[in-house]
C-alpha cells in the first residue's frame, strides 16, 4: 500500500464534496481510473489504481497515483479500457458534459 492512495487508505471510495464532480473512467475489480474536477480549487486531476500505475513504463510513472492535467497524456496507454468502460456504463453524455468533447476527441487532444 502506498500512502498516496486515498482509496487504499480508507478501503472505500471517499464521498465527493459538493464542489466536485467526478466520473469513473474505468472500474473493474481493484483497477480504477477516476477523473475529479474541483470547482473551488479550480483543479482537475485523475486518480489511478496501483495496477494502472504498474502498467505504465517505469520512466513514465509520476511520483504518485494522482495525475494532474500535465500528466493526462499518460491515459493514452489505457484508451481502449476507458472507451469500453464509458460505453458499457452509458456515461457518454456525462463524459461530454465534463470534457466538452467525445471520448475519441478527448484522447486525440492529449
């Protein structure tokens, strides 16, 4: 367990504050990718599970499992997983609401 992993520390996904929106870009077993937008802090970030961190080449791994917008390009490695999850969970409209673009356009912009 890493101290930087909130989900591992608390053994459950913490409640999201009233000033945040989030979407599960991928969830299966212990693997997850969550996008979070905090309106008060005017910050957006992605939290990934340890399994996704380990799937990245070592030289590409950030120091923590929290990706800020400068690290979003790392998601290209998981494009197929994210597309499939968004499709199977029917989150296309919510994805478009958050990113103001389709899933394909989002990955093209990274």
